[in-house]
C-alpha cells in the first residue's frame, strides 16, 4: 500500500467512517451569523474615526461589493462541488495542489490569531467584575473559555448549532430593546457630520473601508461544513440569503438609532454600545447589552472554531497534512484532533498581546477570499457544462463584477494598512509556500492524485 493510500481516511458515507451529525437551516444560520456578525459589538470605533455618515454609508454599501459577490461565488461553486472543506477544495480543483494548499494553510493559521483574540476579549469584558484579576488568571480564563468551546464543537455541529441559536436569541433581544427605545428618543441626525471635520477624506475613507470589510469578511467559510448540512444544495443558498440582510441590519440599525438619540459620535469607541444603552435605556438595558456583548464574543469564538478546524482535517484527508489529523471522532464524526490542536495553539497565543496582530490576519483573509472568487471564474472555464443549481447572475459580466469589485476593495484596504502590517503580513503569507515545501519535500507528504471527492466534478 502506498503512502497516499495509507494517509487517506475512509470516504465520507462509507461503512468505515463515523456518521456525520447534520444540522438544519436555523442552527446553520445561527452559527454563520455568529461567525460574520454576532451582534453590533467591537466595531463601534468606525463611527468616531470615519464619521457617522461615512460609517453608515460604508456599512450599508460595502456588502454589495464584498460579501454578496462572495456569497454568489460560493453558492455557484458549492452547486458544482458540495464537499466538506468547501472553498479550500474548490481552489484546489480550480488551480491545483499548490494553490489549494495555500488557501487551506492561510485560512487555518491566520485564524489562530483571530480566535485567540476572542478568548482574550471575553476576559476583557469580565475583568472589571472580578476583583484583583492578575494577567495569569486572565490567561487561564481565556484558555478555559476556548477549551470549553472546543469540547462542545467536538461533540458535533448539532451541539454547536443549538448553542448558537440560544446565543443568537440572547444577543438580539437587548439589541431590539435598544432599537425601540432609541427610536422613541430620536433627537439628532445620525449621518451628520458625514466625515470628522478637519480630517483628510482619503485617510478617513481608508480606515472606514478597512473596518467595514472586516465586518463583512469570511462568507466563503460556510462551505467548510457542507457535508454537515441537511440538504446542502438548498440550505447553503438559504443561509447566505438570510445572513446578509441580517448582518447589514445588525451593523447599521442599532448604532444608527443610538446616534440619533445621543448625537455623540465623537465618544464612540470599542465597547461603547454598552454605555450608550445605559444612557438611552437606563441601568437595566446597559446590563442586558453588556451580557449580550459577552455572549456575542463567545458566539464568534464558537463559530470560528467550527469553521476553521474543518479545513486542516480535510487537508490531512487529502494528504497535505499528517494523516492522524484527519481522524474523526468514533462517536461524533467530528475532526476532534484538528479541533484539539487548534485549541492548544489558541491557548498558547492567549498568553500574549495579539489584538493588534489581527490586522495582519486580514491579509490572509483577503488572499483566501480572492482565491475563492478566482476559483469561480476558473471553474467556468474548466467545467462550463457542469450542472449548477445556482449560477452567478448576469452571465460573463456578472462573473467579472463578482471578481473585480472585491479585488478593488481589497487593493484599497491593503494600501491603507498600518505600517506594521506591511512589515509582518507578507511574512505570514510567505509561511504558506514555506510550509508547502517543508511538508512535501522534507516530510514526504503528497496530496492524493484522485481525491475521494473528485467524483463530484463529473458532469
């Protein structure tokens, strides 16, 4: 038996493979909303730095040139190749082994920084209520949260989905409460001034665009759990269709109405929505919004663990990574080892100040997203007659817009990156080709020539 045959676990659905637990529309929507939004928290500074008018405009318009094109591309690619690991395997099918590896590697390693920050942010929210919290206890608390969520994820998407639904309800109730109270106390124009007085338009636009794109990034991630969906071809499109308007309303309506009630856009910074809720609706609403912000952070972490840990497991299944990483839990059918390895890295990084490093992660997010968009274009060339239950509207022009508009936004965002991002982000991207060479030529790992999912490519 060859090395590749030994490294490949039993295909999904075979008698030798554990049965995958599957989730329906509502849990999947809650998980995906938790990944892409999880409430109006953490981005409040856009209103102070870009101005209330510019911020609301960007938050309302950017998804039409960023997340919606990504949703269209993902929906079409999923209709051709509905497999676990989604976007990483789409890129591999479109561009070959090297770029497939880069897509998966950048996504997995880049989100080490992202999910670590969620654990740290959770402790930042609660530290004011825990007397004499030392840095060591803060680290221990962050690790405890991350490990608990990893264990829940290891039990399957149904458990993670049920938790996500409960957190969605817990977040949206205080948000709806704030919207109603703020609407009744409307005294100011929420879009004035359009930009902060005296600041150059270019720099204001660049900072605001970066924050808006951050909020709407990652829409291809839904595809990483395709085989854990009930009726994936239909459910995939429905989740994308519902999540986008829900996210737009989340990012614009609560803070827009709060600004209309308070008019103090200069005071808004990260976490200020809790203070604004207390000023508008009293102590009870302030406490409810604080609880919602903590729950939203947990929801972000829960969803991020779910989506990102499927990628290394499918990469190992395809022979890119050591085969033991692909082993599924015998009872729950989840990539428990990939989840465990990721959780260990999260906990190690939680010891350090990594919040600013998330801006470096954005470059890997851009790289992964652009590869996914280009894969939609490439698969139109490679498999023009393949059955597609969903097709990007507008023919060739529609496909071109889906690729070009996000590319322009990505170029602008990278141009306005902070100097330290330019110093370090290229190194994070360069780690992908380096890892490919090391794993393939020093550890002798070889991607399988005929993946078990390649049958899906046949007309």
